[in-house]
């Protein structure tokens, strides 16, 4: 309520109507939050103060309550210029401030004057009782004491915030406070905000137009609610505390009575946050703490003035201004190895707050016209790239230093000096053909899991389980590391930021750190040193790059790329590129790209088995930014897993739906389609059936059914029509194009359980069923027999007596002898004739001759033989119809 005249009129009216009191005078000072009422006598005054006590300002709205007091104390705050944070300033003493106060404002002796608290030594709390004096202060709030500038905030509300996100800026907080009290802008004379960055706290003084702040309990910073406090926590500095274990033991010490938490541990300095003043005072009295084994530490007040982490990457040193001067690209920094960024320490929490803050600022920008830039997608995208570039620069710094710190522990980074890179291109051959080298798979089953987790987290878990996994790097075909230099956010870039992967693939950084040994797998199955490393890119359509000996030492992006306490060593990864934006047929890859994708994935499995890996960490290859349809890709993976069942112990798809999920190509994300395809699935190992044109893992049986072809990355161009090709038996076509193998299940059981699975039917050849079945007249035509499948011969041969439709449809039979059972050669058992013809009674389809004995003898009927005396001359039938109990009737 800012209109003092209206306020006075309303109070006068309320006193008269509600309390029947006619005041002599009413005076309000809304900017200070108080006023006075003059009444006729002390009796009325005593009644208002001691009986009424409070009165609602408006009968319709009781949120504003007026309190009646006999006297009032005015609490004001004097704020001295704190200067540079690193300066040690001696602020005036309380008695010096009091003397200057009295002299400057012609005032009385203040009731109290003290430093606000130890965290804000430049702010003093002063209590006065004279209204006239207060009005003089409000008119001249500037003070000069011992050549130090100060400002007075009369009748101000003092509050605090603690545990703010470290990325919170003063101007951001001011905007949030102004928004909370519904003001567009607050002047310095009304609102004062002071940060203590070391203590991660804020002091807020609000007066005049900003006094509404006194009624606000909390604000939102991003999605987090931050509550106001009327007092600050207490902090103790303990030193020397060298080990984390010592710090944990200290907070359990009985002196703290469970009221202490670790605020910060840097070097040998441990700062504790104490939430009980009695415990805090007791610790200051003791000064020394014995933590056992003859070890003692000193306890003293901590104000935040002791700088503990001046060399961290934070808002002041990098994110606030310095980072914004650069484009997102690591190369200019590589060319300047002495840049400051390489000397700063990593703080995962600060980085994560900066990263998450982008979304917050975007939301705020969309609501605030003054921040239109921050609601722009381009701005937020560039900020994310800059932050990821910062991670990569810090990764490079750690690799160059061969160490990093986690807490107070220095972790040695022992990179593998035998890091090995093998390039597989279209000339590469993994193994020569010949007799089948294996007769059974290494495992009885291959288990498949789909998890919503980070691929390196899954990889580490498998290593800890004693496995030898291979990680699929969903790579760029043209750029080593994809866009990691610019801070792109896909899987390959993430791997580069968390490891020394660049030593394997990015030859432009070879001078920065010892590069990997690089080899090429030749057409003679040999590994030859690569003379020109630039030939590695672009990768061949079906090519891949195998790297062994990688060191991973950073955690996930969700954890702020925090350093790992124990690096993960000897990591093996295979870089394979998916198709970028391939043409689709509906929600499936067009035939050419479906065939090509299967060949790519098949090479992943072949290379993994070639290097003796027992498990795979895969993902939704190409289903993110490259827009391959996840349902189709999952089914392609399944067709290959069926082929390799038993060759691997475990296959894990580690899939996280990121910003690329929910697009037109993957409206339900990537995780769900793979979960639906592989949920609770375990693939039973198959054994080689030694049949031409079948596959057993990477081995393809040749026409003789006993030897296998070379295991190659690429031999012939895959036919776009795959198993549906109409020229499968055209020798010219098959010499030019490769085709899928036969379905093993169909070969073994003469039937396939996946005939309705389009991907399976395209991935494996199934013979076309002749529409004429066993009645086909062209069954002996060689060309027709190659193109169509016909029923097999009846196992009963000429002795078969089953003439049912189902049986006749399933099996091929010998021709029927025209004489049937009446055949003389059949009765004489003439072997040549009996082996050439079938002798049986044909089924009678419709019978009107069941009284004809010859007909009944020559044909099979679905009913018992008719009684010759039926129905009126049969004594047994007559007995049956007249019997009272059919159970006693003769069985005849």
C-alpha cells in the first residue's frame, strides 16, 4: 500500500466503525512499514495496545493486519563499500559509527549498533527510537566514516539465502526478487544484495518500495525452491585435515552432537556447517579437537574470506565472461598450450549447474521480453557447445598432465602406450576360408538385455563381472570423433570427452599426445602399418575402426563429467558409421539401405568375434541424429543375433533417449522399440548343419556343404532385393551381387516360425512354395525345382494307405495303380511294380452306393461298413432299439 493518504483515511474509518474510536490524528509511512495514531487519552491508548492488539486493514481481506504498539524501535542497516574481495579492509568500529550517526543526523544515542555477522563484516545493524531522526536518515542516507563510504537502509528487512546454485548471478537474483514483489526494477536505495561466494550465501536488505520482500518466503531458481532465512548457519574451519576418512570421522565426533555437515574440503582445510549455536560456541571454546592416534586439529571461525579454490573453472574464472569470448572449437586452444584454461581445476557441480541453467534461462527468457536472446534456440545451442568444449579442453589438460584430482586425492593417469588402432575397409579379410574351423559355439545361449543406461557405465559393469566386452562407437564416417571439437552432444563425442579416444582416431592431435599405433587389415588377413593416417577417413561404407587400450576417466554428462576415482583401462571400441538420413519406405529403411545396414551390423559382430570378445555393448545405431527408424534397426539386429546365437555370452543395448528422441523417425524414442523387440529374450545356440549357403556365425558354407568361404568385410555388392531377389539362380547375377544365406530353421525343420517377420524373410532365403504342391506337374523340371519348394516324399512310400486331404497335401506320393487293390501284380507282390505304384483305397468323396458291396470294398469311407440287413431286417438293431438299458445289449 503506497498511498499514505488513502491508508490514513482507511485506518481512521476502520477505527471509527469497528472499534468506535475517533482518532485525533493518523500518520502513515508506508515506505517504512509503520505509522502512528493520536487518541484523546491514555485509556483509549491502553485499550488499543493491550486489548485490541491487532486489526485487519480491510474487512474483505484479512491478509494485511495492523498491530498496535506502545512504542517502536527502528532497525536500520549501514552498508560500507566492501571494495575488492581480496582486499583486507578494516571497517570502522561500532562506537565510531555511533558517534558519526549522532553527529550527522543530530540524533539520540542508538539503542544498539553491531556488526551484522561475521560473513558480512561490512554491514552493521543499528537500532534507533526517534521518528524525526529516522526521517532525517531517509533524506540523507549516505555516510562517510573515516574516509569510508556507506549507505543507510532505514527500517529495512534483512534476510538471507544459503546453498544457492553456484551459477546464480546477482542480476539474476535481483530480477527474481523484483518479479516476486511485482516491480519491474528496484533502485539501489530500496534493495541491496550482497553475495558471499565462498560461503555460497546472500544477504538481502529491502526497504521503501522493496519492503514487500518481507512478506515473501521463497523464490524459484530454475526448478528449485530456495527458502529465505532470517539467520545464517555457522561455519567452522578445521585444519589440518588431510584425508577424507579423517573428515568423516570428525563429523561423527561427539562434540558436534550430530549437528555438523561437511561444507567443503579443500587441501588440508575442512569447513563444517554447524546448525546449532550452542555446539558452535562450544567448539570455539575448545579450539582444539583430538581425532585419535595423537592427531589434533585446530577449530576456528570461518567467514569465507580464506580463498580455498581460486584455480577452479567457475563463473568468475571462465563461465561468466571469459568463455563467451570464444567460438566453440578446441583447435585455437590446442595451438595455445599455455592458455589459462589448461591450468584450472575441474568442478563437476559448477559445470552441471551451468549446463542445466541454460534451460532455466531459456524459460525465463521466453517470459521476459528483456531476455529475448536467451529464449533463442541458437543461443542455447551455442552455450551447450561451449560448455562441452570446456570439458574436452579439461580432458586434454588431464591427459597432458598425466593426472587429475578427485577431492584431495591425486589420481595418476597411466595411459596405455600400446594403444592400438586397426582399420578395416572393403579390402580387409579377417580369415581365410577352408574346412569349418569350429563345430560348436562357445556358449549355449546368448542373452540380450536392453537397458536405459550409459554405454560406458554398462561396459565397466561387464568388465567387473569378468567379461571382455566390445563397445560400439556409433561414429561419423567422415570426421574423427564426429563434432567433438565443436562440442556436439552425440555418443561418439561423449566418448571422446571422457577418454583418450582422440589418440586413436584424430590424427590432427597427434602432436598433442603420443598417438596410437595404427594398422590396416589387408586382403591377406595381415596387419600392416598405415603409412598415411589421413587415409582412415572417410570410412568405407561397410568399414570399421577397431581400437584397443583406451583409458576412460570421466563419468557421465549427467554427473557433470566428474573424474573417476579409478580410471577404466584397456577399453576396446569399434567405430562403425550408420547411414545419415537414409530414404525410408514408410517406417522402414528402403531396400538398399536395409541391406546395407544389415551388412554394417554383421561386420560389427564378425570383428568382435575375431578379436575374441565374449560380450557386446551396442546401441540404437543411427536412430538418433541420423534418423534411422528404430523398429526396423532393432529387427535387423535381431536377425544377426539369431545368426550369431551362442557366439557371445551377453549382448547389452545401452540406450538413452536424448534430445534426438521423439522425432518423426522415432516418435516413441529409441529405447522402447528395442525393449519390445528383445524383452526377456535369450537366443539358443545353433549348430552348423553343413548345408550349402547357410551361415554359422561369420562362416558361410560353400556349395559342397563342408567348407566355408573367406570371412571378409566386403566381397560383392549386396543385392538390394536380398532374399526376395528373383535372380537368385542366375549365375551372372550371383557373380556380381551377394545374397543372404538360407534360413537354418527352415533347413532343419522344413518350416520357419518367422514367416510373418518381414525383416527375417528379407534376411534369409526361404524357398518359394509351389502352389500346386504334391500335384505339381513340373516337379522334375530342374529350373522349376530350383525356384520352388515342393513337399517331401511320404516316408511310407508305396505302402502308404493314408488318403486324407491333409496328408496328401504335406507329402508327395507315388502314382496310384489304376487297378488298386485288384491289381494282380500287387497281390503277387511283384517288387518292381509295387515300388513304382501306390496301391490303396481312394477316399470316396460322396457316397450313394453304400449298399453296393463292390463299391464299399474298393473305396474308403468315413463311416463304418453298412449292415447288410439294415435297417428293418437286423435282429441286433431291433434288440438295441427295444432295450431299456443299452449297457446290457449284446456287443455284436
